[in-house]
């Protein structure tokens, strides 16, 4: 299993995690949503359960629930800043076969 963070994503996540002393890492997953099937879920990991897998990229712990693993294999997470008001995560997922027109959901 391979999930990678770009340097930009790792710097952003590290900065945000430092503001949350209860956070153990970066939680990444999927949920059923949108017109094509799934959307990404990002959060702070405040616990690690028996249903979680833990990976590390650029010194950041990435916590993923086992149900999301097949859809996230090979994922690269980037953090892009277009301007002061437009910034956020971009997901480069080799498993995606289709995305909706607005880019909010995907199908594998």
C-alpha cells in the first residue's frame, strides 16, 4: 500500500497538526457521496482503531480505514495555493476511472 504526500502537503499538514495536541496524524478516507460515487474525507486522527492502517510519508502518520484502502492505493496528496483565498488539497489517484463535472466526487 502506498499513499504519498508532496512536500507542500506535508508542510501544511505538519503545521495544522502542531495546533492540535490531541492529533496523532492525518486521517484520510472515502465516503459515498456525489454523483459519481465517492468523495475524499480528510481529518485529524485522534485515535487509531483495529479497522485502521497507518502509513508514513515525509514524517507524517497517515491513518486510513480498511474500507477505503482499495480506493486509495497509489494516491498522492498535494496542497496547492492558487491565491490567498484559493488553497486546498489536490488528490492524484491512479484508481479513479470517472469524476463528476464539478470535481467533488469520483468512481474507481
